[in-house]
C-alpha cells in the first residue's frame, strides 16, 4: 500500500464555482462532464462537487488499486444510501460481515455451472417471444426493441425467481420497479436531491411503489412456504444456508436479495441487448457472421448445455456491445483513510469514481476505441489486455455475481433471434445514448423485423 504521507501533490482538475464547485455541469450531464474533464486533465482528475472532493481514475492499475488491493481503504459509502432505499441490505449495497455471509450463500448459484439451471427457462421464454413476433414481422410492424428486451428479460427473471409469467399483476410490479429504479438513478445523479422526509409527489410515489413491491414479494414468500413444490430460485434461496454458520436468511434479508436480483436480473441485460441489436444493424457483416455461427453449431436445434459454450462469436459480440455501452457507467467508492494514487493525495472521506464508460474507450487501452469490433475479445486479445481495462460487471471482490447469468442469457437471445430475424432501425430515427449514470437510448429503438435471405 502506498504511503499517503509521501503524496503531497494535488491532482489537476477544474476549479468550478465557489461553494458549488462543478455540481451544475455535472448534474446536467454527468458522463459528458467526466469525459471532458478526463480529456483536459488526464487519467487522475480532481473535482469539487458541492464541497465534496472527488477523484476520477481511468487507468487499469489505478482501478485495480481501488477495487482490489485497496478494498479495505475504499468502501461503498456515498450514494449507496440512495440505493438502499430500494435494495435494502441486499448483496449490492451491504458491507462487512453481512456482505461476506450473503456472498457465501448466493455465489454458488451464479457460477458458470450454477447458471445452467436457468437455461431451460431462458430458452422457453425466448421461444415465446419469437412466436409473439411472427404476426408482427408478417405485418411489417415496427417494434420498440428497448421495450421488447425489457419485457423479455423481465419475464425471464420473474419465471426464474417465482415460476410466474409477466401477467397483469406482475406487469404492474414491473412498472413499480422501473419507477423506483429511475427514481434512485435520478436521485443518485442529482447530488442536491430533496430529503426523503419531504412530502414531494415523487417521494410519495416512490414509497407507494416500494410498498407494492414488498407486498408482492412477501406474498410470493408466503405462497412458497405454504406450497414448497416449485424448484425456482425463491425456493432455493429460502433453503440456502451459510456454509460456515449454517444460518439461513431471515425474511427481510430474503426480500432484500429478491428485490436486488429482480433489478439486476433485467436492468443489466435489457439495455446491453438493445444496443447490441443497434450495432448489428449498423454492422451487417457481424450479423451475417453471427447467423453463420448459430447455423453451423445449432443447425436448427435449440441451444443446449454443450452447444451454448461453442457460440464464441455471439459472446464476443455481446462483450463488445457492453464495452461501448456498459450497463453501469460509474462505480463509486469512498475513502475510509488517506491514500495515494499515482502520486496524488486522496483524502479520507473523499470519493473516487471509476468509469467503465471512459476506461473502455481509452485510446491507450483500445485501438480505435469508438469502432465496433468483436475481435477484441478473442482469447488471444483478451490475454494481452489488463483485466481492469474492461469492467461491465465491476471488478474485484465486489464484482457483480450476475455476470455469468447475463452472458448466458445474452448469448441465447442473440443465437435464437438471429436465426429467425434481422432487426433494422427505422430509417431516420435518432439514436443517442443517455449520458446519465445508466446507458439507454434516449429516443427508444424502433426497428422492423426481416426474415434472413
């Protein structure tokens, strides 16, 4: 660990306004502002955001220091209180012994081997979507791909968690989740958000949506306890024990983990898949190669446990889409003690920002970084690159457990959909990514379905 007392330099960065610092331009366009600061000041940038000292770091060695070697110095502090409003003490937001216990309980279900149990549900749900698309394709109808991917990934996670479909009831809960996630995202980026004690219309709606979510999940828990026959993830987690203590989750902890799984289970993949279809439309040669791969390996069959691992190009396409449009653009850590990064002092209680969006477009790390090129993710290219140059699921001990789940789901979607359809953007439709903390198309993604020639 570097000696912070030897680090006397202050990192370069914009001065900002008295008292407010850089809060106004950051609030207006968080990622755009960070991109501009990085391009002006370099790989370690100091910002003052309403009196809070913030450092942006972009190099793999600095990211490794913060997320891996300095994990005792840096913790999920500032900003995660907002996340806890929705996620409670789930795996994303918990710390210390609670996180360690929950990680031991949850991790076995999300290894590459563990996620195989979800494959049958994924395949059947994708099949249902393709059947629903048939009259839309035959009628030349426009589909909103962002909404279709949200519906698909939402249906998959509801079936996996609760053995249910997205009917009217679960659709209302899905809407409640989407409102709550948007509320938390806006609040996290705002930095001057109203206290939750204020009776604003947004606060009241959030609390009502959260009550509805909790009621729905509590009903599912009661239902499974009364009728324990289903082998869904809810049943598995209800019976799971910590391997060290033999303790099961209590009801509240179980509910927090189910909320976390629901949010993470479709938020991560829905946006990344939407951007993947856009990129494949822009790069038809990649779409043709994707079709050829599934035709050669699957030859008209549904993917199986062995064949899915052979779909290497499908995996590379999705990895490249997540490089350009990562599900999460900023990872926040708070310093528990003084530290040093690249000779610059990082004061205790200050924030450090790691931006997958910026690092994954860093020209020193990626050749022609704005170009879509799945070949970056061949085993040979991956071996040459620092593992901390690519962070779609974060890194270190707190890496997202759902990464294997998301990759399996995405590969299945790409292989099964490309066999039946080419998706083409409606001519003239503007495509612009949100520059907020999550990546979604600002104006939606309307596309038409076309049978392969």
